[in-house]
């Protein structure tokens, strides 16, 4: 959440996040990011963030969950492209 824990701080933090993450989302979408993989990996990353915040007690839950969600979403968006590149490299490698 934002530094302020009231409703205005939360809403302004959400709007700022939407402004900052708009362009990376457009770029990843144009690179061929698939929605299903992005959502699954994003939720998995958020789940891992929740677990890590329970292990590391000094880090807030919202921070760990947010970082996990973003990293998981980026991994999911690039998953199909990485699989394609791997198949392409394996096909070009002489046996």
C-alpha cells in the first residue's frame, strides 16, 4: 500500500502504479505475452510473495506480494516467447 494508510493514499498509489506499469504492459503484450500464462504465473508469484513475507517478518506483506505478482507476471508474459526461442535453437542445432 501507499505510505498513507487512508483511502486517498491507497487510491493515489494504485493510480501511480497503473501509470508506471502501462508501457511495460504494452511492450510485453506486443511481444506476444499470453494472458493465461501471465495470470497463472502472476498469481503464483503473489503466492510465493505471501509465503516469503511470512518467513521474513521485517518485510511487509503488501511489498512481498506486489513484487511477486510483478515478477511472476513478467515471467508468464515471456514464457511463450522463451519456449519458441528454445524450439528454434534446438531445431537449428545439428544432431
